[in-house]
C-alpha cells in the first residue's frame, strides 16, 4: 500500500513526559521489516517528474508513458486506502507473532463487556480514558473505553458492533472542524446512522495545542452528559469544550 503519510504524535503526554518503553532488538526488527526498496528513485543526475498532481488531465511523459492526471491519482489513493484494511490486519498479526503484542485490530476495547457508557478517543487520550472509566466504575457507572488505532479506513462495521449495547457514547476529540464538531465524532455518527442504534452521543473538544487533559476532567464530562439520557435528544449540533472560558 503506497499512500502519502506524515509521522506525527499528540502532546502533552507523549511529547513532554517519561515512561518505560520496550525496545525490540535490532535482529528482531530486521527479521520483521523487509529490505528497503524505494518505490521512487530520485537522481540529481537524471532529473524527471513523477505524476504531477497539479495536472488535471493525463499526459504523456518524456519516455512516452501516459501518466495519470489528478482525478486518476485521487482514485488510486482512495483504492489503496479502501484495500489497506487487510494489509493492516495481516501486518499486525505478523508483528504480534514476533514481538508478542498484536495490533491487528483497528481499535482496542477496555471493560466493554457490560458497558452501557462508552468513552471513545484516540492515541494517548484513549489511555487516559481508561483511568476515567475506572473512576466512573467506582462511582457506580458501567463505563468502558473504545480506543481507535486507525482513522482511515474507518472501521465502521466493527465500531457499530462494539457500540451496539451502549446507551451513552461520549467522544473526546483533540481536534475540531470549526463550525461543526470533532472528526472522531463525525465518523461515529456516520457509522451509527441507519444501524438502528439509539445511543445518545456527546462530543467534547479537549487538549488542543498540547494542553494536558486529566482523567478527572474526562470522568466529569461523562457525568455531565448523564442527564442527556433523560432528555431524549440523541445528538447535539455542536460539541462542548473543556477549557477555561
């Protein structure tokens, strides 16, 4: 699967704190990764262009090969992402067999067996949500966590199944589409639409700019959302923000 990527990670927990990590041996890494073969070779002595995305229509390059235009390149990118699910699962299983921890599933679950309140988040925020769910359990609420590993392709069918028994889904996003809501919330709503699910959905925007997010804040946001179960309004138009305004 060849798609453009950016290697990024979310602050504050990952960028400014310390915790133990398990680093595999170089021999194991070499056994897992195939020898690197560049997909495209750039040679200053032999300059050329490769499928310029600024071209609206296909055109023949200097070697007489018909290269794709912008529409065709976008189509191939869509196809690659649609079919990447099998690659993600397969590579995740291979990794698990060698290193003892698998990432074949596109999301993970914590205490979801009997949960009717589900916290949904990504990255380090989802790990903080585990602590928040434990706090809510101590307060008598059946809370669980769904932590997304992969955003594209979004695992719609599996998410719908995981949330099928939930009464309240509280989604925490470290992003916002201005004038709308968080990206994760939009995807969850889209996945549940037409599935017959009647869960109340609430969205909170948190941690922008690397601001620290505490488990107590997450738990309090869930508690604040509980009256929604009696209001009968499944979705609100805009998210709430955990900030100082």
